[in-house]
C-alpha cells in the first residue's frame, strides 16, 4: 500500500515538476515566456482588485513572480512526494494564487474560443486543488502513532 501511495503522489506531482522544469529552462534574464504571458493577466487582475476592493496591488517584477512560483512548485513537489503535509500546503497555496490569475475565463464572452480553453484549464486546476485538499484531509484524519514503547510485563522471580 505504501508503494501505491508513493506512486500516486509521484504521478500527481509530475504536473508541477514538468511545469517548473519548463519555466526554469526558459527563465533567462527577464523571466522567459512565462513572465511575458503572466504580465498582461496580472495587470488585468490588479485592475480588478483595485476596482472591487480599492486596494492597490504593488508593482512587482514578473520575473520575481515566476521565480516564486518555480520555488513553490519545486519545494512543494519534493516535500509532497515524500508524504509531507507542508508540501501539500505549499502546492495548495500556489494553486490558489495562480489559478484565478492564469485562467481568467471570466474576462471573455462565453461565445469566444478563449473562454472554453481557459475554463477547461481552470477546472483542471480546481481538480488539482481538490486532490491536494483530499490529501491534507486524509493526512489529518489519520491517528497519530505513539512513540512510547510498551513496558514489558513484569515476571516474578522466585
């Protein structure tokens, strides 16, 4: 059972590891294609936040955001593969932050093809969030193991 669990975690994390590897290989000096794709989406997200909450999102370099996402994916994946709840929480935080920014289907009309593509990716991202929440729930519902050793029964010596 432990081998199956490890294999499942390894397959689950492969999505994050492959994505991080691709971003890392294209990173360069300016953050690569990930930073270029993220920049307009982040600007739209910042405007939404400013208009709906009145809070101004501070200016951030896109390469720093991409680097932060890389670190979260790498560290979270490594910890998650070995069964750590901390790794699941890191990946959960990454998904919760990036999903509404990257897959902004709500900015398109339903008739547009971009809407359908982004909506499918958004729901896939929600499925990953659900898997992480399931793992955390299962991990927290398991009884803790006691590290105390049971005392050996005393025998009478005559």
